């Protein structure tokens, strides 16, 4: 999801660094627009480092890209945190004297503001009138909290904590439409040992599965994540979720069958190695005595986790599979349809992969097939955006 975070000139700006970090870690593309005053509290290099995007405050920068309206048009969500009394007044009046102002006027995305100011400023009739005006226009007001303020004062006016702002903002975009559902998601790539130091595996980073779990949790589901091997740092986005680890296809099958027993939705996003060595050596295989000689390795098929889950599926359970293919176009869809029929899933998410596509990437492009092989959804963009599209397809399938 494309998120714009506006930061205005209040001491609570330091909290917004963590807010931006939470959004980035959750897989969103975040662009920060600080006001000139905000940069007196937190400098531009910090915002660029945390958001991973260039940051500017001026409508005169990047003029050929029409940046003063482009960010607003691209945004799926706009958060202003902290929102000072001055910034709320400007928003209510429709002033556009800087990049944040033009972005707010140009966007049709949901806007969430997190007020932060001293109690007297918050209670002032002008501020309350501005809040009422913004609320009437559909702006969501998150806070403020009642608590300790700068200078030792206490009362309403404290900015909500970043975690709560993020939760409220995401709920505006994605209502809790998965609330009450028990969800199991697998992720990562299995590894089949050849000897104590080598294995047969794949290039899955685990990012798409973690994005699916994160999106489900954000939308209200009770989530369990079953993780095979993942790249460093990927599981940090699921730090608040129960995570079960698995190594081989056999491990993954055991854990998934157990976790799926009482699940409403099971998503098999893990990349399972198709083969394992017929036997595993307890000692490292070496080239000593066999240099330049061919060595063969007998392989057998691994357990079919998706087909087993389909065979054991309980009534009312929705099963989603993934198919990573190197073909494209009509052949990609044809292979996906054959796999869907063979495996018995309710939905199959098909994506093209290659040396530089699909695996180990921040973006993905997928087609979702329904039980009859029809295309029920298509999605491209960040893996979080793809995850939300998959959950939309799941809800539509369950409604049918």
C-alpha cells in the first residue's frame, strides 16, 4: 500500500519516526512529507533513512513529475502525525502553502490525523471547530490521548502511540473484515538435507507469506504463521504473531496438518522443495579421492503438502495454494489450472518467477484462479498489496 505520512512541527514528531518504521516493516511503501517546522525537530536524513525514499518539503522540487499533486494521487492512505493546531487549521481552511498542503488537497485517499498539542490549544473553540469541519469531510481523527505533555503538564492533547495510530489508520483502509476467522499461513522455503552442510532448497525469502499473515492480522484474523527458511529480518514483520518453525517438507506437512485442524482459512504460500535425496549422509560428502569424477545423487519426491491439506480439509475451510512458474501468458494460466485441479485447492495464486522476478523481490505480480479455473483476481505491486488482494479473493470465495 502507498502511504503518505505528513509530519508537522510538534515535539511529538520524534514518535512519528517509529510510526514510519512500523509501516515500512509491515511492507508498505511510505513517503514522508515533513513541514519546514517539522524538520526543526527531526532532520531530513532521518526521514529518508527510515522511509527509504527521498524527502522534500517544497512544491518546487521535482517539478517535471508534478510532485505537488502526484503523491496525493498515488496515495492509498494519508496519515498526518503529529497534527498540530496550526496544521489542523490549515487543513480545515484548505490552505496549500507547502507540499503537505497540496498533497492533502490532491488526494482522494482516506486521511487520518493524530492531533498533538497542549490541552488549552486542543480545547480552544477554534481547534474544536476545525476538528468538526475535518470530521464532517470524512477525515478520521485518531486521538488525542489524555496524559503527560511537554513541560510537565498533563491532560488531553498527547499524541497517540505509533502502534495505535497505525492500527487505526489501517483499519480505515481495511476494516476488520477477517475478524472471527482462524487463519494459518505457511511461508519460506523448505530445505532437504544432502549431508550436514548441504541441502536442496529454493530461493523463497518468505516475504509474500509474511505479508499475507500481516495483512490477515491487520484485518482482524487470528493468525498462525508456519515458517520454513526465511531471509534475515523477514520474520520481524510478524513479531507479534505466533510462529511455528519447520525445516523440511515433512516437517512442514506435520505442522500444517496440526495447525489447520481448526482453521477457517489455510494459505500454503511456502515454497516446498519438490525433491529430496533418497538418503542423507551423516558425514560431509567430499571430493577427496573423486576429483573430476561425476557424482550422482538419487532423488525422490517430497510430501505433497497442499494436496494432503485438501484431502484432510474440514467442512467450511477455505484452502489457498500458490504456484510459482517460469512460464508466462496463456501457458502460465494453463499450468496453474492443471495444478489447481490436481491439488484440489479452492483458490490458486499463480505468479511468474525467474532469475530476477518473484523470489527475493519486494514486489510481486499474481493471478488468482477460482475452483473452476476462472481468473477471479489479479494484483501487482508490493507484496502487502498482493496479500490484501488475495484476502479480498478469499472473502469473495467464502461468500459464494
